[in-house]
C-alpha cells in the first residue's frame, strides 16, 4: 500500500514516501524497532488499523523495488495489535486488483453501500480527480456513458474498489470513450496535433478542444488499463490512460497511438478530501436540517 497512519490518528491516511514517513515518525520507537538484530519500520493501516511494515527502506535494505507498506501479521509493541478479522475485510490488502472483477460477499453490504453513496454524493469530486490526472475535461455525454458502464457492471460491488481509489477505479471500470468535443490539457493537445491524422486540438478562449479535421471520419478514444501489472511484486499501484485514433473501417487492433500516461494512485488524497466534505455536509445538516 502507498499510505500509512500514525498512532494518534490511525484512521487518517498519509501518502507514503520515505521523506514523509521519516518526518512523521521522527525515525524513533515505537515506529522503528530492532527485531532479532534487524531494524524494522512500522506504521498502521488506516483502513483496518492493523500494523504495517515498510518494505525497501533504503537505510536498512537493499534497494530492489519501490518503497511501500504491507500488513504485518503480528502484534507490534507500542504501535498496534493484529486483528485477523479486520485484515480479511481491509480495503488496502493486495489480494485484489481492478482486473480481477471479484465481487464483495453479501456480508460486506455496508462497504458496497459506502462506495455507491460516495460516488453519488461526491461525483463532481470524483470527476475532478480523474480530469486533473488524465488531462481531459469530459463533456456530459462521456460522463453519462461512464456512469452507465459502471452501473451495468455494478462496479460498486467489486472488492478492489474503495474510498481510497474511487476516482481511478470508477474510470478503470468503464469501456473506451470517444473524446471528440472534450477539452484537453496542453500536454495532450501537443500529442494530438503532432500525431493525429484526423483530429486537431484547437484553443477557444481558455480551453483547448478536440476537433475533427475536415473530411475525417476517424474516431478518437480514451481507455484505461494496467492496474494488475502495476501491483506485481509490490510495485507502486497505478493505472495507465491511453488515447488512440481509429481510422474509418479499421479495427481497434490497428488503432494509432497518440498519448499515454501512467497515473500513480494516491490512496490518501481523495479519501481525505471526501471525508472532509462529508464532515462539513453532516455539520450543515445537524444545524440547518
């Protein structure tokens, strides 16, 4: 996982980097302990509140991969005690990825409803996160299609989808979308103008829109992939967005590559934004009704 929590606030996810971990823990006990002569670094999982151990910490281990945290199946003195039941229901276990399409059991109805409610109540926030990371501002037609895909798949039931990754998981569970008429970032526009035969990205006022060149009957589509691959061997969790052009009469197999970007999933940012919004909405309800 790429988040951690501290003893004084075990439910607040903090983005996990070595610098942030060192700054928040001061590299002192009980977070850093010597176990059988080896220094180990610990924290808390913000989802299940079980102890976690840091992997690939440069100060104590050979650098063989990215820095991340994994659940520690045992009690850690001064940090947290291990609870197997909470671990098995944890949203941040590595046992499931978005490509598995494994559904939650009926016993986890509360988590299913939690995801569904968050998507509905904070859909504008979900969309804002996607658009910022992808570099595309979607028109309503595209968003409606994405919602239809998610609803038909009952994506809110999938084990891999939770409040930590909801914007990215929502997008990932949708099929490829036609982005003709959408506005794009400078970076995406540059690639379209350099590589596309049937489309151009043209500025109108403050925004740059995807426009079809005269006589073109090509399609320009956006899709997401690569989540399972990113999670192999404890890698940094990410998804990849790709934009392709499909000439008329051609199959998707011959689509022309225009743009690609890997998006690192920030497991803390959306969760903290959403919970802050939820607290303030609840505050208003309690005082205004």
